[in-house]
């Protein structure tokens, strides 16, 4: 099992210097290079890639899971990188 902090939460709060007035998800939305949503989904995909690299053939199945915003990220990540055997949102 692998868990990670989404960009701008937990230990990575310093990755987001200023939250948009309309909320976290809309921060940087006008530019794909600063979009929190894009970055968070990229973080999700990269976390899965790192887990697969570290565990190699010991990975029996891959489940993308999340609740609330995490569920949306699980769906977006599997749409962009179909590596999950199952998605739970």
C-alpha cells in the first residue's frame, strides 16, 4: 500500500505559495503549468509509478482509491494512465 500527500497538503504545503480566493482546486487553473489540479493528478500517477518501480514483480494488483477529492483524482489518474486493476472512488 502506498499513500502520499497531494501537492499543497501535509508536508508539501510549501509547494503552493498562495491559494486562490475561489479555493484550492482552482489555484493556478488559468495556466496548465501552475494548475493545482493538474499537478495533483500528476503526483498521483507518479506515486503509482514509483511504487511499481520499488516493488517490481511483487505487485499483484493495482487499485486506485480515494475519497472526496482523492476519488476524483483516482478517476482522472486512471483515465490518463490506465494502470489500475480497479478504481474505488
